[in-house]
C-alpha cells in the first residue's frame, strides 16, 4: 500500500499559538487554568491539556473569581469579555489573529455606516464571537440561496466578511450571489482569507489526483476538517473523517493501492503517524509526502504572557 501525505496538513499557526498560550499559562501561573470553550476543536488536544490541569468551561460564570481564564482561538463576543473583567478574571485572549482581523474589518465597515453580511455557519463558535464584536446590523448567510431572502436598509451601503475556516472556493458562490444582487457591496481582498484553510483544501484537491481514497484526521465538530473530507468527495474520491486511528474501518482501505492522508488545522501530527502505524498492521506500507506549500507563519503571543515571562526571569535573577 502506498500512503501519500498531503502537504500542508495539521496544525496551523493560530492553533499552535493557542496551545502554546495555554501551556505557557500553566507554566507561569500553575494549574488550574480555565479555558472558555475548547481551546481548539480536537478532543485529543483538549484531553492532553485537561490532564495537565486545564479546566474547560462553557461560560465564564463557571470560573472562580480572579482565576486565570483563556478565551479559545475561535474568539468571543465583547459582552463575554466585559463580563469576565467585571468578575475580576485574569483574562488571556488566545483568539487567532486572523479571526481578530475579521472582527476589525467588520467594525471598520460598520463604523462607515454599512450593514454587514457575514458568510459562515450558524452556531459555530467563531461566528458567535464575530456577531458579538460588530455593532449595528449583521446578516448571517451560509449558502448562495440565502442571499435572495436578505432584507437590507440600503443596498448601496453593504459589506461582507467571512468565517476564517472557509476558503476562497467555499465563499465564492455566496460572494458572487451577493455581488449579483448588490453590485455596490464591498469586502476584503481574497488575500485576507485564512491561508491555512486555503492551503489545506488546495493540498487535498491535489492529493486526490494520486490516490484511491482519502483519510482525514480531525474532529467531527471541526469545520475545516469536515470541509477537507467534502473537498475530496467533490473531486470524486471517497473520503472519511476520523478522530484517530482507532476509528479506521479496514474496509475503507482494503484493496486500495494508494491511500491519501491529511489532517485538519487543529489535529496534531502524532495522530497522523499513529494512523500510518495502524495501516502498517494491515499490509506493508510505503509512505511519501506530496510536494506542497511550506508554511512559515508565526503569530506573536499576548502581552499578558510575555510580561509574565519577563517578570519570572527578573525574579530568578534577583534570587540568583
């Protein structure tokens, strides 16, 4: 069996940053550290952090007063941030900088008097956070069909923004429908789309040209992981989304000469390697990596942590 790995795959810079923030907070402040919502959408990541002393909660009311509290990479509404401050919580914001950028763009459009149309999936934590960050009227649409039923005040004063876990391809049809109905609508440049989402989907569309089946490592509540599976299926190749190697159905790969493997942006690489080991138990495996984009993106850590690190180093110097 030939196992071909997509490139890039797995962790993006925003996820790496969020996990690093939690681990640094554990080092600097000690457990327990509280995290609102899953820090990223992956049960293995959540379990590993929980074992180190992280307590995951759905609402800040569940956090003891003055405790160290981290907001997940998906971002939160402004009222949640304000509520946390009123309760005296020590807040560290792990919102992905690309999500924060969408918030800023939406706020800028709203400040200029435009109604905002947000392209994304209802109920997704990122969407809930974005809706709670932009003043004025915000319309949520998911499909091109949603555009026809939009009721706006002034068709000449509209702007659109998008969920970061959607690629240029994902949003194209919705944006085309918006521009067809509202020719004066404005929106961010395509270069502002999350690079990780776009790169991983492009890698899958290349991967399917070389394989008979695709296995996607990722959580079922991970929007970008589900989309990777859908991309492969759209190209005519069967694809399966699994959380880890234990969920592999041998019938999916039995008799397949070439198996493609990728991972969502919140799935750690060790899960990919575990899947390869599981495939080796079925029959001999030859592993190769498809050529693709090499990502070298790194985001700065929050000042709350870097200042804490500086204080600790200073104290160590005094003690020495």
